[in-house]
């Protein structure tokens, strides 16, 4: 299998646990953001085991502490994309953790803002 998220040793791992890890990819736009990834290959969040769910929640709490200390965000967006139509580009489950800041141009626009635009209405 050629899954880039299964190549854990090649990812910038920030925090590790038994069932998952948190990684950040350096970028200019979404500074501080990263993903929580199960160690086992799971195509989507719907395939996580109970142990992976528990570990993901615990990892999310650890990540929040880290990001609060390092970046002091004013809020967060959290999200799973499942399937290509929903924006999933890497078919290995991963939870996006995105710090948000009140001085950014799209402050106040949540993860559903784009979906609620009239251009997205289904008939």
C-alpha cells in the first residue's frame, strides 16, 4: 500500500500515542494546524475502533494544550473529510485541527460557512 499517512517515519510527528499521532506540516496560511491520524490504516473515521476513538479524543486534548501554549488561538475548527466529494484527498482517516484567530480575514466563518452559500443549494 502506498499511503503517505502510513509512512509515519516520514511525517513531522509532534505527539504520539498508542493508537494515533499528531503531525503538523509547515505552512504559511494555516499556521499551527495539523492532523490527528490513526496509526492503523483506516479509510475513514467510520472505521475507527473504540480504542482508536478514545485515543483520538485524548490526543485532541493534548494537542489543544500544545496549540494554546504555542499559538494562543481564539478558536478552533475541527473536521473529518470522508470521501472525495467531501474533500478527502488522502484516503486514510485524519482529523484536521485548525487554530483560528480573530484577526484573520475569514474569522467567524465556520467549517459549514462555505456549504451554506446559495451557490451550493441542491434542488
